[in-house]
């Protein structure tokens, strides 16, 4: 995955109203129910149907580390789909999205201005229009670079241009991301 895709997934996961199932047996039970059967759960995890059935019966208690990671990821991916959809809809229509990042920002502007890229720590709330574009791009499978470009455009307009009140010809380059946190 990429840093933006992971950030959007984490922001969505922060909206859950109930915690994920803890034990491998409970996770397997949920996954079998969500995929509508043990065969489908086995295909998703890349294991045999019999192994899934053993987890459900409690005959196997601890999965291998790689299977435990895949199991947790698949459960997280399918957990509370309606809550996830409501959070995305709320962010895209009324709430917007908050971006906290430490990255290198460079500028292309009028001659005589400084265009040296430097690392900045920015926390900025983007309006619903940019949140909707980010969420739509994420759900359609856009690359991490495309998500980064949408975020750069939003930060350029809201943070650097102050909603179009200054620096009309400014173009922002958003590179060398140290970290990024997204929140609905």
C-alpha cells in the first residue's frame, strides 16, 4: 500500500464504534460470516477450508504470524461497513478531512520569491470538496501519487493561498513525506 492509502484506511478505522474481535477464533468466525462461508474465508486467507473449520471449532488456537496478520487485516477491512460508509459520507459532504503532515514543500511562484523547498509541519483542515475527491479517488483505486496530488492541491489552496486571498500564481510541490495523519 502507500502512505496515503494507509492513512485513509486508518482514519476510517478510527471511526469504528466497536473494537475488532480479539481472539483468532472470533476473528475467523466473523470472517466466515462476512464472506458467507468457510470456503470463501479460506480463499481470502490463502489457507484450506479445513483449517478455517479447525479455528471455528477451537482446535487451533494460535495462527502463524503471517496468517495472524492476514486475518487481522481482512477482519479490519470488513469490520462495520455501514459505520465506515457513514464516516466517509459525512467527511465528503459536511465534515471535511484534517491532514497533519511533516513533509518537504517547495514553490513555483513569481520571480524574486524564495522557492527553496523546506520541511514543514502542517496541520490543516480541508473542506468537504477535497475530502470527497480524496475518498472517491481512494475507493476507485487511485495510486498513492494521485492521492498525494489531490492533498497537495488542497493544501495549496487552503493553507498557502488562504482560500485564494493571496499568492495567486503559487504552485506547491509536496514531496519527501516524513509522516501523514488523516482524520475525518
